[in-house]
């Protein structure tokens, strides 16, 4: 099982997924604007 975390801020949002063993699978930061949502 993986856990997904999303932290939304005024100018950007951070995304992370963590595997059951505690290791990060993915990390990302996107702009909080239309271009960021399309990514």
C-alpha cells in the first residue's frame, strides 16, 4: 500500500507518495496556477 500526501499553498503545492516500507516513491512541486494543474 502507498500513501499520497498533498500540501497546497498559495503559490505552489507539493506532492509525495510513500511506500509501505517508508521509502519515498515520488516527490514533486507544482505551481498553484492553471499550468501547474495541467502538469
